[in-house]
C-alpha cells in the first residue's frame, strides 16, 4: 500500500527498515535519559513523581539530606516522557537489563543505575526512583580488627551482612566480594535486581524461570567457593542460603534489619536451632557505612541446673 509505519518502538522501527518498509520513529531519543541528568557526584538517589517536586538524597550512606532539585511540579506528561525514555532505551542499550517487569511496574538496571518505574493503578501516580552506588570501596577502607580480618580470611563461611536500608550493606558486600576475588576464589552472586558493582570475573545471576531455587540448583553444579545472596527477605531465600551452605559453599547474605540479633532471628523458625551455627557463623552489622558490631555464632551444651549426672 506504499504506507509508512509510524512507531515509538525502536526495535520495531529497525526491523521495518530491514524488511524494506517505510517507517518513521517518533519515540524518545535513543541514549538520552532525562532522569540521569538529575544526578551529580553527591547524589545517592533521585525521586520523581507526578504532581510533586523532584527530590534527591545527597550525601553518603547513613548521612544524607533530602533536597528539592527544582521548584517546578512535575506533570503527568513529564513523567510519561521520562518513563518512556527509560523503558525504550533499556530494550536496546547493551548495558541495560529489565530485571523485573510486572503490570504497572518495571525495575531496570542501566549501568550502575537501578531505576524503578511504576504506573497507576499499582501506584497512585507515575513514579520514577533512580538509585546508584555513590562509592566503591575495598575491605581495607573499613577499620577491621585483626581478629575480624583473620576470621574473614580463614574461618567465616556463613556470613550475614545486616543493617537498615541505606546503611551501606551492599557497598560492604561488594568490598567483601572483591577481597575474595583477589584471594583467588570463585565468586557468584544471586540478585534481583543485579545492582552489585563487581569485576567481570564475578558472574551475577538472577532468578531462573522466575525462581532463585532453580538458580541455586545450577550454581551447585558450577561449584563456586562463595555465593553472595543480596537482599534476602522471603522464606525461600533463607532456605536457599541454608541448602547451599550445608552443601559446603561459602555464603554471604545481605539482610535488612535494625539490630544484629534480628538478622539471626530471621532464621529462627526456618532452620533447626542446632544447625544454625553451622549455617551462620558471622554476623556483620553495618550502620552509617561503618561496621558497628560483629557477632559470631557457636553451639554449646550445658549441664542443666540441678542435674548431677552428665549422662542425662
């Protein structure tokens, strides 16, 4: 019909050109992500929502301020345009992956940026949240005691990195992964989304066919020395951590909690108490980007009060 196809889908546009069909692309400029323009060297995260002013957290993990980026209120058209840019660019950018896609919600990893986009009716308005790691540190940058250094190097095989959101847990996990990598260990990660900043030698896995359990089955065949499980929340996550640890693989788990003892309590009821010290041997509690407390777990059997015969 000698017609021209007008499309906002860049992949479809390229396919049509390949087939010799006249096409016109009217989508967002490829490679131009307006959301990322809100970032400067001090920005931890950017928070955009229709009907509100753009906000950003600036500072460092555990010590940041929420600041207004503009006095102009974002309109629905502004948010649709920026959301469209992110989603379309993620389809063709080799550094971008759509980690989660649901009706009304996307989580996209674009280089070092993790961008969440939500639409009504899931949210009450279009919202975009973009987060990036501000710093990348080595284990030597933390003030580790000689005792803890020795434990991490020689004994720790079931590690929990615990702390409240935004405290720097993932940053410390990245430093620990790099430490083991430099010590000639094979490291893999379990993440959803995959936002840990690691070297190319460290393979980052996400859910296989929608399940971490299937990923863990595959990892057991790969036989890594250590696996880092980022953001453990569900019962399934703790079960996978337990199974892999009991299979002899060194585990590093990242858990949200308000105190170090709460990290251990997350396992109680999901794991037999007698097995717990064999699964988790070290809890490292992070707060404001620093190690605040370290717990080690061991099991002891005590003669009950009033009993004379140890055989009992």
